[in-house]
């Protein structure tokens, strides 16, 4: 069998993919930047255009110390954020002093058929000037009217104990589903107390 070689190996010269190859890319739909914001709401662009939606959190900084970063979903375009959820949580952490580390299931922050906001970061997030949380949340097939709405998030944050001692990094993994067969068409993010001082959230559609 003869081997075929490309005459030009530069990817910069490729202007279009063959029709048989899917792009499989992420399309930026919207972006919001917090400025002492009580909430950040995405009430448009979540529809059946894409099978999944990815939210990227960049340097989310709380105005209040020792708070959590949370989200909830809506089936009525943001009139109510109260979708029933069942979730599971595990975290890993390591402190700056290099004398404490662990990886464990966190039952204090999971939900069982609850309409409450789900903590993506727990109420220990520091509001020090250089502290923040960043990461992603993926929501799968939110427009389905047949299936529940699965989601997975992974965020890292700067945490400190009460009194500002022993800062550490915390890797928080949350997964679960919104137990509704109605289409989810809006998502809200907020701190458990106080405002979102600063930070950017980008919403992408994934083809």
C-alpha cells in the first residue's frame, strides 16, 4: 500500500476541515464580569443549540470573608432558581505550611432532593486581596424534556481558617443532576453571603 504525504505540513495553511471531520469546538456564547454583584445570571443562550454548556470561572473574588460560591438552575427563564438536585462532593486540599493534606468525600455539602443552592466552593473562601476561585462547570443537555440534567464541576480556591491562619489550596469536585425533565434555560451564580466583588464567568456551547 502506498503512503501519501502532505506537500505542505503547516497547519496555518488549512482553511477548512473535510466535511467528514467534526470541529467539536467550544463556542463562546456570553461573558459577564462581576463588580460588587449580588448574582450573575445567564438567562439567554441556554437552549437546544448545543448538547452541553461549559461555564468557566476566572478569578471569582468574594466581597465577604469565609463564604461559599454557589449555583442553581431555572426552568422558567430565571423567575425562580429552585431545581431539585441530588449531588455528591469530594475535595482534596494541601496547606502552605506543608503539614496538612487530605482527599475525602464531603457529605456536609452534598444535596439529596433539595432545591437549595449547590456549593461549588464551600463557605471557607477567603476575601484576601490575592485570593479567588477559578474552574469550570459543565451542564449536559439542559434542553432535554426526557432526561434529568447532569452537571459536573471542578474548582480550585484559596481557603483560610477563621482568623486568617494556615491558608491552603482546595480542589473541589461536585457532580449531580437536576431532577427535572423540564428544560433548564437559566443558571445563576452567587456567593453564600455578600456580593461577588470581582471575577468573570464565560459560557460556552460545546458541539
